[in-house]
C-alpha cells in the first residue's frame, strides 16, 4: 500500500528525548520531519497511538532545543510518527537550510 503525504519529508539525523505525561523518558533519533510532525526511531520506548508526548530536540551545540508537544500518530516496532499539537511551529533546528 502506498502512503500519501501532504507535506514533503526532510531527512534528519538528530538525537531527541521524548517525555510522556506520566514522566517517563526515552532517548530517540529523529529520522525525518515535515510541517506536520516528525519521524523517530525509539528503541527503548513502547508508545501507544494517541499518546501525548513532549520531544526535546538536541541542538548542534549539544544543548536541549525546542520541546513541542505532539501526539503519537503511529507506532510500529521502534518506528514512531508524531504530529505536532496546537499547530506548534516546526522547531528552528528542523527548518530546511
């Protein structure tokens, strides 16, 4: 089955940390982004579809970056897709250059 995308995906390779509403954290890698959300690989987290999370994106200088709230739109194995909540803007560190 072909997947239909409304927005172009931009490949990424950035470390990130997910935080759930219950306070759990998981180290992940951002694999791609678009204006609607991001794709991640999270080997140490099992997230349910619809879960609300906050993603802290590591910046180039090693510090914590944007922490947009998102929800899990799909989760299959270690692959997770998040969609921004509240029309959150795409964080500057994920903007195309």
